[in-house]
C-alpha cells in the first residue's frame, strides 16, 4: 500500500507525543513493506526529505501551531500533486490534521482514517483542573472546547471511514462523543522496544550530574507545559524527609522557566536539573541511569510516550491515576498510581518505591513485559496496516 500520513507537526517542529507517534508509525509501516508519504507543516529551508525511507513533505503555507483556511488549501494542492503522480491507497490523519483535506470533495478518493490523540471530554477535564479556582476561565474554556467538538463530531469525523483511539479510556469516551464513523478501533501507541530497553546504568551520566552512587536519581520526561504537572514533582521534593534524591526533567516547553523559578523559590537548585535540549535519541541513556520515573500529569493524556518509554526501559514508575495512564500500566500492575495535583501523595509513593527495592523491581519488570506484549511499535503498525487493508479491500465493519 501507498499510505498518506497527515500530521500537523513533527519532532523537528516541537517535541510532543502525537508527532513522535506519527513518525514512529510511518517508519514501522515502511518496515512492514508499505510506502509512506507524510505531509506536515512548513519548515524553513526544507520542502521534502527522507527519514528512514519515509518521504516527508513540508507544505509551504501551512503553520505548525494552528490550522488556517490558507493552510488547508496549500495542503490540498500539495496532496493533489503527489496523488496525481503516485496515487495513495489510504489517507491517515492524526487528530485534526485531515480536516481541510476531508472538506474537499474528490471523486473516488481513498478512504480516510483518523487517529484521535485524546478526546474533547479529556481536554475539557484538563482545562477544568488547569483553571481550578477561576470559574470565568473555566466557562470560557468550556464554551470554546464544546464548540470545536461540534465541528469535529458533525463535520469532520463523519467523513472518515474509520477512527482509531490510542487508549481504552478514549475508546470508551469516543463511542459516546463521536457516533460516526461506525468503524472504530483501539490501537495503543507503540514504543520502539529495541531502542528503549533495560541496560546497565551508565555511570558516566550520574557523574555528569555530580551524583554519587547513594543518591537516588528520579527522571521526568515530556513537554514542559503546566498541565504535565512537573511542578507537583518539584513541590514534592520540598517536603522530603531525609536525604533528597535528584530530579532531572527532560524536555522543552513554555513551563521551563516557571519550573526553574519554583525550584529556586523552594531552595532546590541543587536537587533539580533541567535538560530541555536532550534529543529523543539520548532519552534511553537518561532512563537507564534512573532509579525511578515520575509522571505527575493532570492532563487527560491520549497515550503519553514518556510513560511508554520508561516502561520499555523497565523503570519503576510513579504516575497520576488518570485515564490512559491507568490503562497503560494496568492499574497498579506496572506502576504506583497517585491522585493528580497532590504533592504529598506523590512524595509518599516515590519514597515508598525508593525504599522498597523489591517492589520497585517487580513493577519495573511488569512494565517491561507490558511494553513488549502490548505496546511494541511493530504491533501498533501491524494492527494499523491491517485496518488500512480492510478499508482498501472494501471489507465492511462487523
């Protein structure tokens, strides 16, 4: 099959789970024998490049941070040009990236599949938590989110032949929120279990951080935005009894400065490090040096890559007990789950795992097993390709 992937942005534009998912899926579809052309937003100095046999097209006139009618028109022109030369068998859009494409009528156009990286209900719950204590802000956010919901539910998804959800929670919510299309699938986000795997702890990284062998190392990774909750992890360190661990936060985003200021305010400059420029390729090195992974989000995540990558590395995890995170770790099977926005509960859970190495080891091994058995990138790509093939062959949903 020749697969067209549509995604608003890629890791080269900005770090994030959706873009990592899209590129990983494209690479593994190619490994399984398919051809993939991926359309994404404009990037200065680049029009087209090949990333591990994936043809990536950077569409001039589109913007990575938002959709515009002009951007939709630019994408449609680029798509029509490529399709005329080498027809696509299926179009796969990540979240709203296919909205402009779906609006244009094309006789005999290939089937459209949309992967929803979250739902409007999840975004709404996240906004209520983020704006806690600000009723006017909550009301404005709710009005905006539910107005966009009507657009997606009534004008976008009904034009797709299938929709994919990346977690059980989103699949359940999506069945109620988006009645069309009738064909739905739950295909979890995948992780490269070959690259993210347990390894001997790299002692040189601990030395770079100025840590001795006795100081526990806790790692948090993700886009540094308020709703990821890393400020809760910093606050949890402030009330630590006994020798404190060292917390390293990996990732960039608008909250980097806020987190740095919070650590300084609490007198934790020596205990909290930030690495906003660490590449995705270097993440396994940091994860395999850590004693614990922390993910204190209050965002209703679609399927957080940071948790998957920590699971694949066999790390014990402390995470917020929310939606997709709970689904991924099997409840308490492969992680310690705590209420979101609760620094005391987060601190107690981290202390508990660092002091109970046997339990931490059991959780880490269970996490690795779940990553291999349920969340491998190969499994994700194979299930996605099977859905595409059914649509191309005209197989009707049961």
